[in-house]
C-alpha cells in the first residue's frame, strides 16, 4: 500500500464527518478499494484461483486495514470480528446512523411533524 497520508481517525463522535473523510481516503487508495467496500457479495476465501479474486482480496485487505487503524478501541471492538470491508463499513454505519429501516421510520416521523 502506498503512503497516502494519515488515515482519518474516529473516536465515536461525528460519524458523518468520518464517513466522508474515510470514503475519500479509501477512494484515494484506488477505485477497487472503495468498490470492495460497497460489494455485499464479496467473501474472504481461503483459496483464490483467479487474478480477479487476488485483486479483490488485496483491495479488501487494504480497506479493512485502513478502517481498523482509523477507529478507536471502542469502535474497533464493534468491528474486529469482520474480515470483509463491507461488513465493517455497514456495522459502523448501522451503529451510528441506524439501519435503513430505522432511517425510513425517522424520515416518516419527521415528515408527519
């Protein structure tokens, strides 16, 4: 991984700020690094047989590393069991922003008010 500067840090406050900065950081590492973050179907496999699988594995490893390094100890304890970047990203997003169902319910409540 090329040196791209300091990884955005996250202590648990102002998730929206981290989300924007971390997305930009991961994109700066390469399109495939950000793409793997959004790939729900990707799974870490013990054996990689095709060049595409190797590329995805490397992108996932770089993105997981950046996310793990960028979060505080408390945030790390939430995501440490995940090997796939998408799962790490989604866990943080759901914890700090709510699930899509919670977001929809809050939107409907605010709309009615």
